[in-house]
C-alpha cells in the first residue's frame, strides 16, 4: 500500500500505519489486505483515518479488506472523536459461525463517511453521531438486518445512491425512546432495497 504523502510503506504493515499516533492517517491500497477483525485506529490525538482504494487489474474490482481472527468485529478509534473515511474498497468478514446477528456483523463505533464501499456482512452503527454512505452496497447473507442503527442523541445517518440486499431485513433502528429521548435522523435517497423479509 502507499502511505500518506505518496511514500512507499517499506517495513510497515497496514496495521502499523492505521494505528500510528498521528492526527491524520491516510493510506491508499494497491492490493488486497488482511487486518485483525477487532481493530482500533490511531492514537489519542488522531482526528481522521482515511482508507482509499485504487483500481486493480480487473475492471471494476476494488481492493478487499478482509477482517480475520474471530467474531464480534469492530472498527473503533483510540480517540472517540476521530472520523473514519472509506473510499472505493470492499470489506469482507471471515466467519463460519452462524449465531446471533452481532457475531458476524461489522460494528463501526466512530463517525464514518463511506463512498463506493461494498460491505459483505451486516453493519452496525453504535457509539457514533454521524454516518454517511454514498454509492455503497450492503450484502447480508445470514438472515439478519443489513444495517443496524443504535439510537443516540443527535445521531444522523445519510444513505444515498446505495443498494441493500439481505437474506433477512434491511434496516433496524434500535432503542429509540428508551429512557432518555434518542431519536435518530435518517435520510435515504436514490437507494434500492431487496430483502427476504421487508425493508425495515
């Protein structure tokens, strides 16, 4: 892969780069990579993490980020106020377990903006305030929800020009109006849904 500034990441793994204690972390993937499925980005002062994909040899193919080593996968950051940017990549969860929905989903626990990203598992949003998905595809094959949104105060989720395909249902909003009011704002446009059960 190529690190921020265009320098080749000699003697550094992708994990080294994504856990650096820097304010701004940016990498461009030129090949498929594997990282631990329970991944914490950056350091205490990290403000943004950007992962960019580039075109591979076959037309339309995006670099694949494969999440390995277990279950209950997550993306977190040492600094809970950091933001994750994902561009032009595919994310694959490796798991042969067939249990509850939260075993093989990807939990994103920081603010996120994803553009042209293919998610090959259920995605959960918890511990974040802002999530934006544009040109993304959500492909859930385990008869669960493709996107699980945990309600939090002032939370905003925007989905545009995306597709949902689910062996179960498409979108779940959990815990609204439980205890303190935690209404979620969800804006959806130009998006198609194909689910065995129903959209939400």
